C-alpha cells in the first residue's frame, strides 16, 4: 500500500517535472528564436529584392535556423530551405498573423513544406505596413531529443530516489518500525493479561534498553499480580471455609460479596446472592429491618431470626451486622455475619426447660417437707398417731430430694464430660451379677422374678465401673418398678457382631409408641404420678443414654404396651491392644 503510494507519488512528480521542463524549454527556445529572428531582421534590413534569397541563406546559416521572409500580404519572398516561388500564401500562418498583430508570433505545428514538426517564431514591426515578417524555425525533433535527455535524467533521478526511499524504509522498518511493532504487540498482550510475554531483542542501543525496561516491567507486574492473586486466593479460601456466612453489602442492602456458607445458608438451587438486594433473596422481615437500620448503626448489632422459608424444619439464623464503613473507593459497605443458631437455640431452650423442670422437681418435695414440718410444729408432733407417718413422709421426700440432686449432678457430670474418667477392663457378666444381687431382694419383695443370662465367655468391656453400674441399675430398677407382681425381669449379657450387649427385658406395662422416643429425655415420664409414687426422678434413662454415649455406644428401647419392654445398651468391643493393656 505504502509502496504503491510512493510509486504513484514519484510518477506524478516525474510527469509534473517533465511538463514544467517542457514548458521551460519551449519558452527558452521561443525566446532564443525571437532573438535570432530580430538579429536576422536587422541583418536583412533593406536588402535588394534580387539578393534577398542569398542573404536569407547566409543568415540561416549564421542563426542556425530555417529563415523565411514573408511580405505583409503573405507572399514568401525568400526561404532558406525552400524555393520561395513554389511556396503558398503564408498570410494565414498563425505565427505570421500574430506577428503582424503583436510584433511577435509563435506557433508549433507541422510544416507542409518540410514535412516535419517545427517551432516557428515570426517578428515584424507592427506599426510599419511595409515591413516584412521575418520568420525563423527549428524542427521540433531538436527539442524532443533535448526533452528526451531531460526525461531520462528525471527517470534516473526518480528511480534513484525510489530505490533510496525503498532502502531507507527497509532500514526504518528493520531498525525502528518492526521493533516498535513488537513492543506494541507485547504491551497489548500484557494489557490483555498475558503476563508471561517477553520481548527478545539483542540490541545494545536505546531501543535495547527500552526492551529491557519493558521486560523487567512485565516481570515486576507478574510478581505483583502473582502476589495479589495469592492474597486473593488465600482470602477466598478463608472465606469459603468459614462456618459462618459472610456478606458484604452496600448501604442500600445490595450484596457485593458472599462466601459459600452465606449462599448455602440463605439460598437454594443455583441462584446467587451477589449483585442483588439481600431482601430479594432473604424474605425475612427482621433482616429487612436490620438492613434499613445499617445507616444508623454505631456498633455491631446481633439478631436471631426464626426462618421457616427454608423447608418444614425450624431453623434459627443469627445475623451480626457491623456499622457501615467507607471503602477506599469512597463507597459505604457493611459486613453481615450469618450463622445457623438452631442448635444453640435448642440448647438454650433445653437449658431453660431444664432449669424450670429442676426448680419444679425440687419444689415439690421441698413444699411437702415444709408443710409436714409446719404441721408438726403447729402441734401435730404431740399426736403420736400423726407424728410417725409425717416423719416418714418427710424422710421419703428427703430421700427423693437427695436422689434428685444426685441424679442432676450425675447427669451434668456426664454431659459436661468432667469428673472421674478412669476406665478399666471389666467382665460385663460380673457387673450384671452384682447388679442382680443388689436388686434381688426388692424384686422378690414385689413378686417379680429376676433372671440373669450370662454369656458363656467373659465379655470384657472398657468401662467406668461406677457409671456403667449406675446405668444398669437404672434399667433394672425401672424394669422391676414397672412390672407387676408375677412378672419377670431378664438381664442378659451377650457378645455379638454389633458389639457387647447388656439387655434388660421385662414383662411389665410397656411404653406407648409415641412416648418411646422421648423416654430418654430429661424429666420425661409416661405417667408422672406413677413415676413419683415409685420414687422416680425422671432422669434415670437420660443418665443411661449419656453413659452409653460416653462409652462410645448407644441405648435402644423396644416396647409393647401391656406386654413389656426391652432396653439394650450396646458397647464397642475394646481394641485388642487396649484389652491386653
Ligand atoms: P423415672 O425416674 O420416672 O423412672 P426414667 O428416666 O428412668 O425416669 O424413665 C422415664 C420414663 O420411662 C418413666 O417415667 C416411665 O414412664 C418410662 N419407663 C422407663 N422404664 C420403663 C419400663 N421398664 N417399663 C415401662 N415404662 C418405663
């Protein structure tokens, strides 16, 4: 494209130069011929008519041109290269007509006399009607050959200029334009994010230095971007591995940033929180209120929201909002931390229930003790028939109170995991035998048969003896308590693929199906009055459950109302080396 433009420019320039030269040559030749014509006219002045032909020939030789003398009427009086008499009327020749009019006339045209192209210049004295017109002429081919020389010179000059230009542009391209192009492309690559780009150029001049600076800039950029990327990855790893949901919201409540936990806590499916107002994704009025309070927040604010929009399960979410802060870009953002507080809430409620239950449970025996004591003090103590049963009632309630307190302490020790953690290898056969022996009398007194089915081999478990004894006691006491006279209680010790089993089966009243899953809850009783009458605290099975869990096992219950119940503690078999130790 550029080469074509250069060639076109050079062609136009050479044509213009030729045109200008041609004009100049023509003007020069015309001027020269005019001078010669004037000289010839001066020399021919007042020549005798018979000698004019001879004089014209002489003058033509001196002037080096063809010379023609023409009268004003157009008759050729003499011509240096033709016979005047044979020549036609020249009054119509343009140069002659112009000379008569203006004193000098010129014309370029074909000569019918000489059959050649000629340049004619004619002169005369316009004011003298008798003065002849002196015309000189040179063949055009003389000028053409000179023009050809000029044309050749122009062509050579132009060709030289073209080649020189070509060479110059090659040098420019090789040493300046191409390297600039290479650096420009590399810079564009860099801008597009290709930080590996490197310019290879073995030059020691300023350009080499520029390329060196460019490469080190690329390296520096790569380092910085690498560092930023590492920081970003670290941040996003931290954010994505946070258990809490983290949101960055603007003053209008639109989410700017959300971590994985926030997305999974607040939305379902493949929706996203980012870029949308939070109220659009989380349709909870408390959250709307929290967002609208952001501009006035002075210190972090925490709210708990019960969320039933996420399915049938009750869920409690905790939101902590920080006051708005100004970013480096001058925007106002706030951080929201979200966590699933369902379990915390449940625990809180359980604790509150527990405190209420404990207070209630303690209050009942205490109230009766104080009532009996008051009655005795009011004078009943003097009445023999009343004193003894009242004191007995006080004793029963005190025992109950003490059992309650000891059960509560036991349970809290088991739940908190503090206290005596020592364990030893014990044969569960022996544990069960001791338990049966302890309760045989009570069972017999109630008319309930107490049977033990030991395993043939020792069933050694790693247990805390006190806790496990307490658990088994609770099961056996319950079984005896809830089995009517004539029934039986069977305690079995077994080793199975499922682990080591301690089973207590009775033929008692049984437990309704809907209550079966709740009997392990603290203070849960199927029949409150009956339990109290039997001296129960409502904590026995809760203790059994915690002992089993603490030993890495579990407790299950099966029951049929009117037929009986079976409670089973499963424990893991100890590891062989632990058994040896
Ligand atoms: P309690 O001190 O009342 O016995 P537990 O926690 O030991 O408290 O038992 C909770 C409830 O489970 C009891 O009140 C009773 O209703 C029921 N229960 C426990 N064991 C048996 C059993 N072997 N047969 C029938 N009901 C039972």
